[in-house]
C-alpha cells in the first residue's frame, strides 16, 4: 500500500484540531486508529501521530472518518468553528 508522506514542514492544516478533538473524546491514538479501522479507514497509530504534528498529509476520506469517530464537524477540524 502506498504511504502518504511528505518531507515538507507542515503538510496539513488540521493536525492540531485532530489532536484536540481526540483528547477531548478521551481516545488514545491507538484507540482512534482502531475505531477508524472499523470504518475500513486504515491509519496506524504512527500515522495519526504524524497527522497531529502536521508531518503527514491527510486524505479527504481520512478527514471525514476522523470527524465522524470524534463526533466533530468538518468546520471544527478546519478551524472555522470553535
């Protein structure tokens, strides 16, 4: 499977919000990874860590699944609402 990695500094704009929402939901990165897997979205714990730090790009499918699992809106993840 092809990995979504990029060596640029900040490759996504929602990582910090994903981390905030994950912590607010009470999930570890491993727990979030497992819940995403139940939705057939495979993001390992290490990839979640890189997403949260902005070191990994994130696909639209992953963004949608993360918003559903964490019960937050896409607007929240993109910083358009608090």
